[in-house]
C-alpha cells in the first residue's frame, strides 16, 4: 500500500466537494478547481476527510495512487489558502510593473516585454524588483512563474536576471587579466 496514498486528506470548513462521473470538483473561497480521476482510482468523500483508494493492483494504478492523493490535497489547499511563487530581479535598470493582467518587464533588451497573465493568476510587484505570482492552481502558478523567469534567466558571472527567491546561483569567476 502506498504510504502517501493511504493518508486521509483533511477537508477544511468552507470547502465544497462534489464527485460526478469520475470528476472531482472542489470549490472554496479562492475559487473552484476540478480533477479527473483515472481508471482504477476511487475516491471516498466524507464530511471531514477524503480517502483515495485503488480498485486493482496494476503497476500503473499503484503508481497513480499517491499522485492522485497529492493532487487532490493540492486542490483543497489551493481553494483555501492559494499558492504563490516569488521571483527576484537583479540587474541595473531591470524592473517590473503590473497593469491589469499584463506584467511589463524591462530586462536590458532594446524593448520591454509584456507578459499577459493567465486567467485566475495574479501578480504583484514589490519595489520594482520582486514579483509575487499567486493563484489557486499550483500547476498554473508554477508554469507562469517559469515563463516569466525564462525571459532572462540568471547568468553565473554577475548574477543578473530573474531567479526564484529560494534559488541559489552558483557564481563563476570571470577572466583574469593576462600578465
């Protein structure tokens, strides 16, 4: 039995869960998300817990057991607390600003970059060099943050560019003068 898959998922107050023909829909104060269950995986919903079970012992079903439990737990956390990724911008003249759902980045190119945020994802900018990407869907938040980071990844010599707040940059030594 999967150690992760057999753990019950606590359901917080204010969260509504409905199961209809293999689609689990979770609704909470931050929004609504849904997850399609794979064949071989069943879900038992009670008032305070969700239990994920598997109907057979195939290798694929065993592999999906813990994954399904984690995905459903992320749905519940997303609709109650939400998820966020923090990006730091470092470099002279590098900055960001948000207008509506468009993030404008100035990253040392000859033009500024306009990134339209996906629906249900919001971004805020602190002091023009810290971007906070927030939303209820963990996958969409991470995807949007990765796309923003890809505009100017951190280079190892001067550590200029966009990086995740928890990311460590390995610095390299530049060329030395010939003597």
